[in-house]
C-alpha cells in the first residue's frame, strides 16, 4: 500500500497518473495547502520541502520508504515495478533526461507563470517584467517539446513512459493560462494522445472536488506563500 500525499495540481497529477497506470493500491492523504497542512511536522518528515506530491511506500521490507519530489517518485515507482521506463540504455537515458528537463525548465517556468497569472496583484497579472518573463519562458519550453515531438509519438524511446506523464500536466493547462497551442501542432497531437488514456483521465480528476478557487484574502495568501 502507498500513502499518496496529494493536492490536485499539475505536480500532483503526474504521480496520480502513474499510480493509476500501474494499478497499485494507494490511499490519498489530502494535504490542504490553503490550511497550511504542508507545514505540519508529520508531513515535513516525508517531504522536507513542504511540497506535494510525496509518497510513503509500505510495500517494502522494513520501515515504510518516503519519497518526495514528483520526478523522484516517478523514477522510483517505474524502477520498482519495471514499467513505463525504457529497458534499453539509450531509451532510459532519454527518459531520465526529460524528467530532469521538466523539473529544471518546464515545471519551474510554467509554475511561475501560473503564479503571476493566478495570484499576482491585478496590476502585475498581465503586465510587468515577471509576468512577461515567465510567459515567454513557458512558450519557449513548448517550443522545446514541439521540436522533440516532431515525427515521434512519445518523448523517450518507442513507447509511452514516465517522461510523457511528467511533462503532460503543464501542457494540459496551457489553454487555461491563455497560452494557445496553435504554433505547436506536435505538442497538440501528443497532448491528445496522452489525455485519451483512461488512467490519465482518472489521475487528473483525482480530488478535483477538493480544489478551491485561488485565494484572494490576505490570510489565505499568508498561509499559502508562507508570508507570516
């Protein structure tokens, strides 16, 4: 059994998708970031960075194994089960490259764009250096994906893998953040292929009813962004 410490965001969807694809038994432990659950000592013992997702794997010899950071969780579970990770050396290398690319580029850039788009004061949301900087970088990352996906169905190797699960969630919500995909036809087709998978739909829908609207009051912002 896996305890899945989760809040419904693109980072959480990555792990939810893999858990659904693998069919592993898991229990959802919702971590309400608006209430400050992420700063509780018991959660910090599993995820020192106070971020979701994180897992506690009970299906091991000895004490349960905690794993934090979405890329590390995907790699851990793929290696443990022998699934969704290319077995040949070149394919595995490519999958790990795209995991690292997502954690170092697409995730941070799209995440910061999301912050300015959703949470910044009205005067900064659609103008200013921060908004434009991260919007341009998010589009640049889409350009990287577009080049990679031209003439191929999946990001690494010959089959769908954790590389696709890792990079899909932020691509999924680009239109919601008013970044059109018109100039990224290969990304659009890949996005549709991934989205059509039943396990992906279940993973993205997990906990959807629990996700609140973005916090506008000062108290919620202080908790969410640790400004107190």
